[in-house]
């Protein structure tokens, strides 16, 4: 075995006659063949995201932490449920208002027949107190959410316009004049600044009221009241002129006001018919009345 070792050593020396050079190159060769170790990642080289967020702060020193997505939508859910509950309470009162206006309107329809006006107005006027109580209840419900009047205003807008038209028609039948905005608020008990009668609702209600006058004039002339067209014509002419003072946009109120001129035209036609036929207030033609004074 020693002989074999000596022969191998001799063979190695024959390949590399300088043993000192071999001892010098061997460590260098091992160094080149050994792969370099990866550099270690130091914690301070890449700071964590939480440390970066914690370092950002508001001007007051509080950390800037946005609310979670779940909390935001949970707040939305609570707001929508609260709004839905409030709308249900409003709608319950509005349905009672609508039922009351139907009773008033059915009673006012009798005015187009040959019946005395005080008798016809007795039943509708008895419902005004009911409307006042209902609007007080509605105001209490809306006051539970301060500053939200116009957010829920659409839930009772149509019914309020109908109420104003009925009140204005009753007032005209009694006095022959227009129901003012302040008078309508007083009848409904809406003198509070937080819950009032919207001006646009009042104006639309007045336009609705004018739609009833042409039919009323025709039926009154048929019943023998030939002076009714003159009174209604004067009232509608003044009302139409007053509306002309307003700078109305192209919306629902403007459309209702445009319809008023057709009401005025129909009343003018009836008045012209009465005049051309020579009919007077007592129903007799002008030529049949006899002498009007001393010859």
C-alpha cells in the first residue's frame, strides 16, 4: 500500500513539479469555486409599513388611521334604516291627510248642483280642523330630524297642493277673494319656521283651484245665475295678472300657470255668451225688462 501511495505522489509531482505553487493556488481555487453567500437583510434597511403609517400623524399629533370599510357601511345601514322608519311615519300621516281631502272634495262637488252654498260648505269646512291636527302631527315627526324638511318634503307635496286648492275654493265661495298664503298657513297651523307651507305648493294649489272655476261658471249659468261669469272673470283676470309678475322656470308650476289662461278663456266665452244674449242677473233678457226710468 505504501508503494501505491508513493507512486501516486510521484505522479502528482510529475504533473506539477513545483509543490510550493500548488499549496498557494489551492486556497485560491477553493475560493473561486465556493459560491458567495447572500447578503443579510438588515431590519433597518426596509422599514415596515406599520412603522411608516404610525409615523404619519395629523397636525394635532393623532395618528392618521382611516376607518375600516365595514364600519363605514355599517353607519350607512343605520342611516338608511333610520330614514326608512321616518318615511313610514310620515307616510302614515300623509295617508290620513289624503283621506280627509277626498271627503272634502266629494262634499265640494255638490256646489256644481243647484244647492245653496252655505249648505254645501258645511261638511267640507268641518274637515279643516282635522287637517290642522294632522299637519301638527306631521310637523312633530319632521322636527325629529332637524334640517331635513326639504329631504322629505316630496312625501307630502302633492297632498298639500290639493289641500291648498280646496281651502282656496272654499274661501272664494264664501268671500269672492283669493286665499292668501298667510291665511292658508293659519288654517293649517303651519306658522313654525321649521315646518311651513312651501310657497311653490301654495301657488300650484291656487292653479288647481282655478281649474274648478270654468265648470262652476257653466253650472251657475245653467241654474240661472247670469252674473257669475262677470265675477269669476274679474277674479281670474286679476289672478292671472298677478302670476305674470313671477319669473317662473320651465317646470311643473309654469305648466300649471300656462293652463290658467285656458280657464280664463273658457270663462270669457261664457261671459260673452251671456252678454250677447242680453241676459241679466235675474234671468230676463234686456229687451224684456221694460222701462228703466222715467220717459
